[in-house]
């Protein structure tokens, strides 16, 4: 069996055991190291004189291990032919050994880390938020009885007093003099009531005047008509 057939048989055997990736890895690692355009073993086998793919250095510039160190290819045709035939034979043998060693099988499976993962510490529950304390403000209020319609000024006075005392947040000892507060509020309410009464009286007089003018309008129109036809 020829060297190239031995190599191809070994590749096929490892492909059968480990899958088609063996051929893919052999092409990417072994063949393309010589030249990126060498994408099949068939191309290498088809180079009968061996000068297309066999050079003193590999594609990355490193020395070709199958090329004799410091030796140039002979110029004599017969010697040259034998020189490249020897290089091809060495290359087939080198690839065969790499394939049979399982270099392209990639059968290694990553093992688990022998160091166990540290236990996850228990996270204490978050503290419950404290219940807010509601501050209740005490207010002194004055209860007012229902006031008859005729006592509107007194009613307004008491309502104003309620609002005034309710708006004060001071403790009982700091409350103002109620008598003085009632007197002042009474004066304010009385003054407001006086103003309201004056405005009401003015509106009443204005209404009477307008009513009187409205009654005179028909008489004025009638007088104008008679004046035109007299």
C-alpha cells in the first residue's frame, strides 16, 4: 500500500471512531500549515513532482521539518525528482504518525473542577420597616349650637372663633385669652356686616332707579311718535 493510501486509511479509521471532525481538524492543522490554499489531501497527492507544496519553510516562516537543513533542491532532473519524492515520503510518514497518535481526534472531555464550590451563605431576611408613629395634635374646640337665621352676626362670630382656635397648635397653657380673641373677632365681623349692609342698600336703590326708568321708556317712545305725526 502506498504512503498516501496508508495515510488516508488511517484518517478514515479515526473518522469512523470519532466523527468527521477528525478530517476537518487534519485539514486545518496539518495541511494549511503548509499553505492556506491546501484545503484537501487530494491536492497534495496530485502534485506529482512535489514542488508545488514542498518548500524549505512552512507558511508561518518556520523551518519545514521534512526539508533537509541547509540543502537546496538539485538542478539535475533525476536528482531533483528523487529529492522531492523523498520529502513527500517523509511528509506522509509524519502525518500518519500524528493521525495514529490521536492528535486530531479531540477525544478529551473537560473534567469538572475538583474544588467544590463554596457554600452560598444564608442571607438574613431584611428587617421589617418600623411602623410609623402617628403624631396626634390636640386642639381645643368650642362647640357651637345651632343659631337661628335672625342671629347671623352671632353665628359668624362663633364660626370664626372655631376656626381661629382650631388653627392654633399650641399646648393649652399657651392658648391666647379667649375673651380678647372674641372681642377682636366680633369687631371684625361687625365691620364686615356693616359693609355688606351698605352694599345691599346701594344695590336696592340702583334697582329702584332702573325700575323707574323702565316705566318711563314707553311714555317717551309714545311722545316721540306723536311728535313726528303732528
